[in-house]
C-alpha cells in the first residue's frame, strides 16, 4: 500500500509540475487563472493546428469588432471548420480541461461547437437568431426575440473531461474503430454552421436569421485542481425541505458501449459517470439522474431479482447502476432515477405482449409488421406497451422500483422516481380487458365495443375520461410504493410528452416582430399570444394531430391514432395527489413568462419543470448528388442562448411559477457554455427552501424585478429577487415591509442592517436568494444558512456531502459565486500556503484509504 501512496503523490507532483510549465492565463469567470495548453488565433496560427474546412473556401476571415474572425457564411448546406487542439502537449485522459471559444457579439448568429475530446456538441445563439434547427425530425418550437448584444468579443466556456479514445472528423457511435484517436494525438474542435435540411428544399434555411457561425480564437486550458472549481451548495437549515436540480442525457450512452466489440470512449464505464458527478459539483447541482429504461430497454441494472431475462433482458452491464450508486456515495448527491416505461422487455415480459389496443387500427404484434397496425408509424417504439387499466402494469413497475431503488436505498438518498412516456408506451387502450372494465365500472347498459366508441363521440369522451382516471390510479400506486420504500417526502414525477422539444407549438417562429419575419417569407406567430394569452398552455393540453397511413388501404384504419398513442397530461385530475406531479415543459421564454401554465401544473408537492432540449439530430447532414451524407458523422446538440440569457427562462420560471424541481432533458454529454450564470442561478435556487411563497408586489421599484417571499417559522423570511428583463438594472431599490436585517443566503453578505430599503444591481436573469429577519439575530444564529452536510428533511438516512479539503478551499468573489482567481490551484489560495494545500490533499487520501468503503481502493479519481 505504501507503493500506492507514493504513486499517488508522484502523480500529483508530476501533474503540478506539468501545469507549472504552461503559462497561467485568465480563462474567464468562473475559472480564473489556469495553465494555457494551446491556442488558435484566427489569421495567425490556424495552419499549425490542422485547419480544415468541409469544402475548401467555404469560410472567410473578416475583421469584426477589431478581431480577425473566421466566418462561415449562411449559404448552401451545412458547413464546418475545424482545428486540432493539444497535439503532442501531454494531454491526459480523465483530466478536466476548459475549452474557450471567442466569438463576436455583433449581430444574430448561431454557433455549434463540437468537441471530439469530450464527445459533445453544444450550440448558442445571439440576437434574433432562432438557435435550434428550424426544420428537423421534430417540431422544435422556434422563438425569435431581439436579445441585446454586447457589441464586443465574448466567450463560450465549457468544462469537459478528456476521454481515452475519441473520433476525428466522422463520429460513429459504435464499431471496432469508432474512436481511433488518443490524447497524444490532440483532439479536433469543429465550428458548424447549419444549412438547408437535407430532406427539404434548399430554400428552407435551418438558421434563417443568422449572419453565419463565427469565431476569432479558441483556447484550451488545463485544470490542475478540480476542487477549486466546485460551486458549494448552501442549503436552508435542517427541517426545511430542499429543492432539486438534475439532468438526463439521451444519446450519450453510445460512447461507452462495448457491444459487438465496439471501441468505447472510456474503458471503465463508472469513470464516465464519475465525470458527470464532477460536472454536477462544478455546476452546483444536487441531484443525480440517469435513465434506467430508454424506450423501455434496460440501461444497466440487474433484473435477476425478479426473473432476469425472462422478465427484463439484462444489459451488457448488469451491475452498472449498483456501481454508480456506490460511486455517488462519495459525493452525497440525491438520486432521481428516470424510467421510460412501456412494460418489462423480457422473454416473457409484460411490455412485449403489447396488450394495449388502438381504437381504429390493428394491434401491433412483434414479428407481424405491416400496414394498418399500431397507433403510429414509429413501429420500433411500438414493440412495447402496457394497458394501464390492467393491474399487471402496476405490479410490473413495482418490481422495477424494488430492483432499482428499494434494494439500494441505504446507499444514497433517493428523491423518488421520474417516469416519462415515449411513443405509444402508455397509450389509451381499447383492449377487451379495458372495455370490459369500463363497462362494469361505469354501469353501461350493454358491453361497450370499439365500433360503439368510434360511432359515439359522447361515449368516447366518457371512456377517455375513465381511462385518465385509470392512469391517475396507476400513478398513485407507484407513488405509494415509493412512499413505502423511501418515506412520505418522496415524489413521483411524470413527463407525459414523448417529443424531445416538448409538445408542438403551431404557427411558425414565435416572435414579437411578425412583420419583420413575414417580410423574409417566414411563418410567424405573435409572442404575446403564446406567452401571455394562454397559447402555450393550450398547446400543452391539446391532443396530438393526426395524418393518414399511406400504406394502409382499409379506409376505417388508415388514420393514425397519435391522439391515443400519447394522451396529454391532465394536471387538474391530479390536484389532490400529494407526492405526484406532472412535469411542466419549458425552453423558450414564451414558456416561462406567465403564471397561467405553472398554476395549472402545480400540485401539493409543488411544481416540477423540465427543460426539453431539441436533439437537432443530423443537422450536419448534406445532400451530395442527391444522396444524403454525414461529413461529421452522427450529430446531436443542445442549444442555449448566449451569456446571461442562457438562464433567463429559468429565472422567469422562478419568478412566475416557483418550481421546486428543475430538470433538463439533454441531447448528449451535458455541460454548459456560460457556466458563470448557471452556477449563480443554481446556488441561489438551492439556497431557497421548498416551501410555499408569495409575491411582494410593492417590494421592487423596477417592473422587471420580482420579489418572492418564503416565510418560515424559525429562520426568517427567504426572498428570491429576480430580474426577469432583457436588460441589467442598476441600483434598483427593494423596500421591506418592516425594519430588519437582510443577508445573502449564499455569500452571507449583509445587505441591510435595520433599514427599510436596500439597493441591488442585477444582470438579466440574475437571481439573488436573501434572508430577511425582522429583528437582529442573537449571537450564534446561522441566518438561515445550513452546512452542506444537513439532511433537509428528506428522511433518507443518508447525509449529503461532508466537508472536505475541496470545501475548505471555497472562495467567494461575488454573491453566489466562487472563483479561482489565483493560479487554479498551483499557487496559494488566500493566505493558505502550498505546503498546507499538499497536507490537506494527502490527508484526504489517507482518510479515504482508511475508510472500508473507499473508492480510492478501486483507483478511482475522487473530487
């Protein structure tokens, strides 16, 4: 074991020595000074970095805002430029790096940044640019608003963890040589401009308002000490319930699949998920989520407890979930597993029996594919479904909870469970079983048949209302199972929308400039109509549209049944259900700018909102000689707004709806391009207690600033101060209802000591979490701030993160934010000397080594 300690110290010292060889440069907030590994400056050293274009001459160098900038004009099909970063510069797999991309904020632009080293892509848009693809497999619900521009050169900054193997230009998700490059080769970074959708006319632009993707500089920084970048969470005091932030990734699992001798990005799959835990600490998020069922398929948990392959087919990593939970025990996160449930997929599984029956069409039967079958044309999704009225469905899912939550409840604090339906997973069923149950329970004069329902709209409406009650009872049964396993504080979230972007909003681009868009030949719809006049809520609760199956010649069966395949949520039917919430979908500003939708989805457990990121799948594909080609291989990407606007939708949601749960349905490996704003929002959000709140309408002297108050019995009144506007506010005044003391709940800075008013300056979308007490606190009072190790009333029996060496290195450079403004961990932090830092680091290793459950015993990197 002494050899182990020596090797660890040598590795640490070697890494530090290597970092000291690199010049320290300012990577920008929240990173501060970090060792610069590599740098591309447009017009100076591009050729030295393997500069490549999708076609020679598709880009051009322009002087924009005083910087030499490479621009990809927004013409033709999808186009890209690329650079190789870090070749021969001692890059190390598993290590954290920061990719900084400088861009001009001079007008509307849409940029996609593709990082092969971390196998992710992330986009951002500025000004009136739409952002996400205008035309794709899904309706992406575009929005165009006149976001202010800084008029300067700005930066997108993403933290990532370098993989062991990665692709060069073409990304293939699987294959024996899918990822042939290694850290010694460096890695490729591509900047991509959307073009025309390969399936459509060249006149249909994916980014019709963009001036073209543009970058002026790309830098790669090394992170010597990840602990210095943590965003410590300051929870409310013990006894006050907590809020939760989480994400789920859809297309990232292919990176670590070894099926059919595929080359994976990371050899040890648990390391891959540890990177996500480390990303959570950096972003200031507190709840780990992973899909355990994707389109009903097992994603890495052991089904042997209830029958193995006969019940649910095992994945290639049956112990993955158990190993992930063991790893998470070192971080103390809450856990919220996600299930795309369609019944068990096993040799004798319930889902493969496809017991649900459409109203007009034939039931889909595996192996009997053909026209006139199933609810929709997505036949591969309809291989699995459940008839929710049949008690067998609840019994089936209870076993899944037992196998994935109950048996592991002593390892981590589970929040509950998150369910989501995909195409026809839990459809309205018109099976003989359900028809007989309906006839009996509603005392019909005669047994109801499918032809009777097709011919009688009133009877059909009655049947659908009955079926929604059956869904509610199913969800109540799942909730009760969670309560039995985890306690009454646990919650069941249900996302009723199968689409990645969320439910479709018709009318074209939602905008406040209809005339301008229509003059460009673009379909557009009034932003006020959707955002403020109930249009968005109408879209959330509207039945799906339908079209004809051109391959079905039977006139009675030719119409698909999308309206029955994915029944809409009925939150009014669940208003009395404590411990259960339909999730509210959001993304664009029109989805979070009114109280109406939030009030509809609120329940006794509060409000849960989920950001639906469109996949933008295959956006890089082009048409060459009439053939579809993918010059960059497989492509998906999240898209955000730039700078502070990247969190404005969440800020408005807090101001107008006050969610207690915020989740993200991400396309692939989750990171953020403007993390300084994400971290500040997250820390403020989690500092607020999950208790009822009210708006103080007279507290703010600025119409765009909302003050929401959370009264507690013993810890004063918490305040959320939110700038909902597109512009910063300077020295705005907050007026209190009485004299008292106000402190920042995150930084603990005193803002008011006995005065009736105080002032704040807020950037667009900024949230400040404050604590107001009507009288001065007695000595020792914590002013509403609890240590990270408090349990917050979850009743899980597992304490969140204990204070560690990383927490001891916390610094504050402003309200709700930390930074590493010295050397990124290489020099002193505050008054702490380098020897003391080494002592704390060594002490941490010794502590973990001595612990019988130490993950260091398995040679895993700890944070």
